[in-house]
C-alpha cells in the first residue's frame, strides 16, 4: 500500500479517537449527573419514609393521650350515673357518654391505621436503606472512575493531537488536502476499503477496470459516488 494511504489510515484512527474523546466531554458529565441523581433519589426515599414514621409516632402518642382522656371522662360520667336524680340529668349524661363512645371508637380506628402504617414502614425502611447502600456502593465506584476520566480527557486529546501533527507532516499535500476535504463533508470515515467490488462507505459497485486501478494503488483514488478515499486490503480480495 502507498505510504500516503498508510499514513491516512493512521490519521483516521487518531481522528476517530479524538472524536470519541470530544464526545465523552459531552456524555460523561451527563452520566455523572445520572449516577448522582440515583443516589440522591434513593436517599430522599429513605428520608421521606423516616419522616413519615416520625409523624406517625407523634400521631400515635397524641391518639393514645386523647383516648386516655376520653376513657377517663367516660368513667367519670359512668360513676355520676349512680347519683343522678332527674330524667333531664340522665338524658344529659347519656348524651355526653354517647359522644365520648363515638369519639373513642373513631380514635381507636385511627390508632389502628397508624399502627398498621408504622408496621409497614418498619419493614420498608430497612429495605430502602439496603437499596441505598447498594446504589451508593455501585455508583460511587463508577463516579470515581468517570471523574478521573473527565479529568484526563484534556491530556489524552493533547497527546493524540501531537501524534496527529507528527503523522500529518509526513503525508503528501494533495493526499492530505483530499482527506481533510472528505472529512469535512463525510465525518470520521474517510478512508474505506473496497469490499465485494464496492465502496464500503456508500456500497456503490465498481466496474472491473476501476477495480484494477484501485488494486494497483497508484495515487489517491476516491469513490466517484461518495468521494471517500479507497484502499485495497486483505478484505478486498473476497
Ligand atoms: Zn463510496
């Protein structure tokens, strides 16, 4: 293969690596953000459940106190029953007792609901905490790797750019100009091999005479359809 073509292939490889590094500048911070978000969301879930449990514990205490007060009042009215003298007093006392009984029954229902939810939360919270621990463990390893990766992108690009310069100066001007022109229009895939008698960049088939020219490899030959630089390599014989 021509020296220029060999160098162009190397250049293409370096350009691809630089492209990948440039792209990672965009997506790595997004991935870091996603991993951090997963940790935060898991932590927030635990926090929300714990806050709910604290609220329920307060509700439980309040309801217990309220019920105790109502029971005391009921007991007091019941003892007063023994000493009433008139029907009017009796009716008034009965009304008070009914009110207390209704409120006790409502309070007990509420207390039961609170206790059920507390039981659920006491089972749920350790599960959520376990999930948080696992997410933290996994994500923090990845986060450390990604942050290291982000910090090294600049240096890696610089190294590749130096490599690129060293190769670029050795390429003939016409070949280099064609490469840069195609790269501008077609992106990273500039030098392509002929496969099954066709351009592997755009799949256009070539007539036998054209195949002969490419195989001989005199000068830079471009695909007349997509303009990419064609090479004849081990894959092309098939
Ligand atoms: Zn082509």
